[in-house]
């Protein structure tokens, strides 16, 4: 994404190439960027950190739920 954006490609073009919605592409630099800039490696590191902090989902069990 960062390479396409640096190459002057539009948000619509990036969305079509990556198979994502335009709104997702618009939000990416806001959520994972720093100081108005988007770095792919840093953004991936932050996303991985958030994923690790997520708790695993508990499975529901019991005779009433079976």
C-alpha cells in the first residue's frame, strides 16, 4: 500500500489492487500511521502487537448449550 501511494496511485486504485474497500484504505494511515505518515513495517508491528494482546475466545460448554 505504501509503495502504491508513494507512486501517486489513487485510493480507489489501491483498493482495487488489494481487494479491499476504499474506506479501509482511507483508515489505514490514520490507524497505523504516525505523525501523518504511514510506514508499512511499523504499521505491521503495531498490528501484530494488538493481535498478541487480544484474549483468546472462550468456548461455551455445558449440557444446556449442546
